[in-house]
C-alpha cells in the first residue's frame, strides 16, 4: 500500500512477531497434527495484553485496506479475498467473525456459513453452493466451514463412498487454483482446538442458558469420532496445502491468540494486495467548479 496514515514505518520489523504471522502459522511439509500444541502461540511471545493491543492498533489499517479493496471492486477491479475458517465445534469460528471480521465495514463482507446441505444443495455437486457464495470483486468473503466439510464430516461419517471423497482433494485444489487465477486471495485457516478445551467449552454451553442455542447433541457424536476427524484434518492439511492457497494452522485453545492470528493473517493478505485508491474517472477541477457554481 502507499504510505497512508497507517504506514508501518514507526513499528518494529514484524510488529512484535518473531517472524511474519504468515511464516509462523503456515502449515509446513511434514506437519503433524498429533504433535500440535493447541495452547501455543507460534511466533508471538508477548502474551495476551500485547496481543489484544496489536489487534486494536491494526484495526484502522485493516478497515482502510478493506475500503480500498471495496473501492477497487467498484472501479472495475477483479480482486477479492476469501477467508476460509475450518475447525471442530467450539473452535471459535463465530468469535473470529465477530471480533476480527467485525473490525471492518460489514457492507464489504460477504459472510456465509455452511451447515448440513439443504435438500436443494444436496441435489447439486458439492461445490455448487460454494461457487454461489464466493465473494464478488472488492469483497472479503468469509466462510464459516466450507467445501472442506465435504472431505471432513463427509469422510468421517461415510456420507459418500471413499472413492468419491478421495477424488475431491485434487478437485478442490484445481477449484482453488482457478479462484486465485481469477483474482481471489484465499486465506485458509484451520482453527485447532484440543479435545480437552472442546469439552470445557461444550460443558459451558450446557451450564449457561444463553449458550444452549449453540449446543447441538450431534457435537458429542463428533467428539466420539475425534481420532477419525484428526485423520481427516491431517489429510486436508497434507493434500490441499498448495502454494497458491496455503493452510494456516492456528492454535485455538487461547481465544485471544486465535483472534490475533487471524486478524494478522487477514491484514497480511490485504497488505500484499498493495491497494491504492482508484483515480477519479471524471475531471476533478471541472466538477469542483461546477459544484461551486450551484
Ligand atoms: P455449525 O457450524 O455448528 O452450525 O454446524 C454445522 C454442521 O453442518 C456441522 O456439524 C457440519 O459438520 C455440518 N456440515 C457442514 N457441511 C456439511 C456437508 N457438506 N455435509 C454434511 N454435513 C455438513
Ligand atoms: Mg455447532
């Protein structure tokens, strides 16, 4: 971006991160979910208060970059951003949307959550509902769950035969590659909560009448299949972690860190677009004169 009022000049090299958040969180070859520390804070050693302060400090820049993206879309640009949030129940997907995506103008956000396919959706190819929900130029699309459910819950619950879901990894890679070619920056975030923390969060839902609505008896069934889900997530991270659409593994046991991580990943994606403001497609001086004469 240009050197607007939110330039980075005054701050340390990586805003307090050891390396860029993207480098700290990017899934590396050989990534092993079994050894993952869900309470860790990769790349960040300044604790919660400083983490929350950084999110607050970056909020204005995030918001301005979103507006630049939107303006570009309005002026014929093709670019957009898609934030894909995947995670087990209680991983904090909703909180990310509220606390991170909530930092930008909602008019520029296309949010969509994907549940059990409706009867109409089920009659189509699994990518049908995804394509229809993709962000238009200028928008930040946010997927709360995504096409990855079609190789996660679908695989674990054997909703289609193995030879059907097996082909989907390559198909998803091709789909995302075309998406990126068409101008969408894809940021895929796996919010990784530990089974212990999930239990705590589910119990809390049962302890609090204001949380009952979030509780779904089916969540316990998914918990019972934790190892199968781990295997399915591992396959996703092994097979769909592409150069053009990489995965970021975000430890989710500490909500403040997950929010810091995702807001920084989103900011990084927007910064990399090097967004300007669209030039006037009219004669500014002539318009000023015309207006002053009224
Ligand atoms: P929630 O995100 O808590 O509203 O739950 C949505 C539920 O929909 C989860 O249990 C998902 O596993 C389920 N779901 C999402 N996509 C699919 C899909 N393609 N097939 C089957 N279940 C799905
Ligand atoms: Mg749920």
